[in-house]
């Protein structure tokens, strides 16, 4: 008798996991996308632990509200953000790996057309032509972005440099937000003011810093001008605004909302120097800073009507008078301001606060940088 063996093939049915199709998005990349009612879009990006991360979404058309969900490599939810007009997630990465950004519509009852942008620092984000710009000392750059957007402006500085970055809004009354990041990705500071924003600091490291400009609320577009300067070193001077001050020369100038002007001048060690600024038009209050050839700020002064600094030059070389408007140092917002400077050497009379002075028996090496306040 032949034994018959019957083999049964056991078939197991494995459930098929629904997987999302993730679109990669690169550091600095901006893109346009859309989906229909009930849809979504999913993006994937890589960051390292401790990186600064910003992912922003701006709605383009129909008033639908976006929802942005960020998930860490293990699937843990980092943030869920909802917003009208635009929505942003900004955070420090808790782990290294692949993150997911999922864009949906709040209520799932409407389609959504949107713009998205992602950046991680430190790193080398892609710069968008016509929007982002690598800044050199003294340079001013005019730019803009749409609802929910942000722009990047890298610049170089050495450890110990005195750095100033200023943003002034150009048109629509939206409020700018300015953040500056060190070469290591650490945020130096963040500031948001009505009219314009400014950060001034001493660079902790040498390398590439990044100024990130966004709009407060992420629900409006923004047109603005940004200017950066660092000291010591040569800065680009803007024609009809900045001026190198020489013996007896007069420089009458002005700048727009959020701006500042640079006025280099030479002095020898031991010279007595006087720098004065008088406003000529609209009642805005000037701020005067004097910066030494080695990049140290010697003094800062702000008075209603005009500002004066007098000092003995500690070293020989090129000093810089930096003139701004008081809203950039306080919380009153930025206004246009005009400044009028007169430079003179040796025996010279000048007017200040309505009084005339004549210096007699003044050594020839003494330098007076004065202003006429009319």
C-alpha cells in the first residue's frame, strides 16, 4: 500500500499598507502645488539633529485655509499648524533623518493652491533669483515675496565684527520679521517692528551668516529693502546717500524707511573729533553712532532735533559715522529722516543748538566734525 502524502499550501493574506507618495524638497527650494477637495500633498526633507528648520506654506487663490503637519523620522508629530493666508512651522530638529511635511485643507471641503518653501540651517540653501541675495558690506537690496513666503540673505562676517542688518518695508503696511543665524545655525536674534526691523551685534564666529526675512502673521505679501554693514573693513557707499567726509566738505543727505547711511572720515590718534547730525525736515529723531577703525563702537547718541558725539581719537585711521532713525533703536517704527553734516579742521566756528562757537588757539591736528542745524 502506497501511502499518499497530501501537502497543503497555506496561503496567508498580508494586509497592504497604504503608503504616501512623498515628494522630495531641497534646502532653500520653493515650489507651487495644488490639490482637489479632500486631497493633500506630502513632502520629505532631510535635516540633522539641532538644525534650525522652517517650512512655510502660503495660499495662492481661493481663501481656503491650509493645515501643515510636520512629522519626525520616527513618525512623531513635531507640529500641527493652521492659518488663514499662510502657515509656518519653525523648530529645532529633535533628531537626524527624513522628515515629512503634509499639507491639507482645514475642513477638507475645498481644494487648495499653495506655495511652499523649506530651509534648514546650518547648510547652503538654494537662493531664489530675484528674491534672495548674497549681501556684501554696505550693499542694499530691494526684494519681495508673496503671502506666506520668506527670503534668505547670506553675508560674511569675521568673529568680533560689528554687524548691522536693517529691513525697511516699502509699500503695503505689512510688518517684517528679521532673524539672523550664525554660521553654526544658531539664531543670533529675532525682531519684528512696524515699519522696519534692525539687528546690530558683534559676530561670535567667522563665516557665513544668514538673514531671514518674513512677514509678521504670514498672511500678507511684503516688499522691503535690506542693508547690511560690518566693521572693520570697507563698505560699499550708496551714491547720493553715503559720503566720505573730508576737510570742509558738506554732505546733505537722507534715507527712506528703515535705512541707514555711512559717512567715513579720517582722524589721527589723539585728535579731538566732533560729529554732529541735525535733522532737516520731518521731525524724526536721528541716531548717531561712531565706529573706530578697528570696528569698535565708540559712542551712540540720540536726541530730538540732532545728535552730537565728541571724543579723542584712540587710533589713527578711517572712522565711520553711522546715521539711522530712532525707531530702529526703539519701538516707535521707522520714518524717513534727513541728515546734514559739515566737516571742518582747525579754527572754525559752527552753530549748534542755536549758539555760535569759535575755537581759538586750536592745534592744527585737531579735527572737528560738526553740523549746522538750521
